[in-house]
C-alpha cells in the first residue's frame, strides 16, 4: 500500500502520470513489493452483475466482443471469456500482461499492452461490452479526467459500458497526490458515460470492506433510464444475492506477482486496509 503510493506520487511529480504501474508490477514480480489489487480472483461485483439481480442469469457473450480496461493479471477477463465473449484485456504495464499470459496459458483472451490515454484507433466503437473496474481511481488530475473521457470511446453502437468503483461521499473532494486512490464522484461517473445513456446505476455498500461503491451500466443508444427523477445518481443502497466464486479463480498456475500480501485472504485484508486509502 505504502509502496504503491510512494511510486505513484514520485511518478506524478516527475511528470509521468502512469509509469509507476509498470514499476510496481515489476517489483511485485521480483517479490520486493506487493501489488495490492491482485487478489487472485475476479471482482465480486462483476460476477454478480453477470449473474443478474436474482443470481440466476447467465450472461451470453457469444458473438460479442468485450474489452477489459486495465486487466492486470486477467481474472476479470477470464470471467467474460467463460461467458462466451471474445475478450481483449489490456494494461499499460507489460509485466502485468506477461503475468496474465503466464497464469492463463490456454486462455482465449487476447492480452496486450495498451494505454487508456492513447487507445488504438481501431478500437473506437468496436466492443459490445467495455468494463472498467478500479482502474481510474489511482489516477490524478488531468490524467484522471482524460481516462474518464476515454472510457466510452470503444463502446459499439448498442453496446454497454460497465464501471465498478468505490463511491465518494463528497462531490468536491480534496485530493492529495500522495494519497491515492480516490473513489469516483457522481460527476466523474457522468464524465465516464459521456454521450452514453444510463441503463442502471447502483450505489451500494460492499461487503469487504463495508464501504460505498458504484456499479454503473451505460448504453450507446436508447436505454431505459433507471435513475431517480430528481437526481442523475442513485443514492439508495441495494441488496443483492451473495457473490458466487467464479471457476476461473481456481486451479491455475501460481502467480509470481506478489498479491495483497499472501493470496486471497491477505488480499481481502488489504481491501479492509483500503479504507485507510480513502481517508485523509
């Protein structure tokens, strides 16, 4: 946690807003640092979304393309691939992509190095589903604004942008460059959506730790607007069925990139410690 913040602050101070990701992954690969968000299992809010409100839906991705923003070591990308999507997972850190390929040697996912701030032009409007989970939160200032504005670009006509993040309580928070990451505000969700229409936005309390989060689904083209009439954001908590552990979280080669200390248990301990990241 401390090392990630230290690298991020030094990188931003040196005029490189994103170079610290590769440094952290490289140190994690060498075993000298922890990559705190690498938990060895997919994001529970993504798994729940794919299962639907009652936990019985199986999202059918056959014949559709999906893009995972900041895919890291590939856990979320593998979830979508298992649902039939033709998945591209990208990350700015070459070490993360190398780890994803090693951990999932028989995967159908196309893992590649790319930068959200400078996406390949052929990706514009090319994906039926674009998923962003926690990637923007560590970014600061102009880079953060550019990243949010870039998210809707790869969404195809009729496609969906799914954003999962921690939810800020303050719409105008003060942010210290040395204290990343920072939850998204409602206004930042709107910036991520750009010209897309809101299909459903949930603000809910997560389980580990019990802190507010967003899960926002936007569509390119007409969509039913599931927002309160007097607000662009949903502020009421929602109750959903318990998450199911996805099969892709099991029976895989051992990761060399150091996770939130020693695997899932300590990774979840990091999630609790994350509360300290959100506080001044």
